[in-house]
C-alpha cells in the first residue's frame, strides 16, 4: 500500500486513466466490429460508411493514449485493405 501522499495521488490518477481508456477501447472495438460486420455482409457502401465513422474514433484513441499510434494505423490499414478487396 502506498504511504506517501504523492504515491496515493498516483494511484488515484492511474485508476481514472484506466477507466477512461477502458471506455475508449470499448468504443473503438465497437467501431471496428461495425466495419467487420459490414464487410462480412458484402455491402461495400455500408463498409465504407462504417470505416469513415471508425477512422476518427481510432485516431482520437491513439491521440489520447488508449492505443499506440502504430496499432491504430495497422488496424485502419487492414480494414481499408479488406474493403478495397471487396
């Protein structure tokens, strides 16, 4: 258990950040799932619309530190490649 005031504050900050990042990651996973479902259904127009909605959410999550920027780029690149292959 933390003894100093600064260590206790760090624990509180880490808990807040973890909660925020959990929400951000969940939101990103939902967007990715929407794109993948549109790809699976074979509807290219719906997949492109879902991709356009997912792109800013993924960039925002990497900007806020929930994901590494290369992770975001890798996920977007893979989804884009799958949409273009349709």
